C-alpha cells in the first residue's frame, strides 16, 4: 500500500484527533489525503471525525471491510489500526 501512495511515502505529516489512547495522523501529498488511526489500548474506543471529513477504509486490523465508508463516529476495536483514504 505504501508503494502505491505518494501521501504515505513522501506526504506531509499532521497530528490529528488523538485522545484517550487513540493516535491519529494525516499524510497529504497533492490531492491525496490518508488518515492513519490507531487504538493503542486493549479496550474499544470511539473517535468523532470532524464534520465534513469522510472517506473509505483502505485496510484495517479489525473487522472493517476495505472500501467501507467512514464518517462521523468511528468505532475502534481493541488494538485496531485503520488506514482511511479521505475525501473532503
């Protein structure tokens, strides 16, 4: 996945919405924006994406299917990581 994404390889880095054991960051290159969201706890966590931020899951270590829509409230399984292609 990294080889196919300029944002993941060389994109700018920006810390996002990290709270309560959740780390989230954005990688952006030109028109491509990828969010990486990691639940670093052994418990379920919820993360509210900012209004107007939507996307599609590219890959997840949980049960989330690739291509599934992501918007609003994001529920994370324990120790789950998800990579999201954002559309703003």
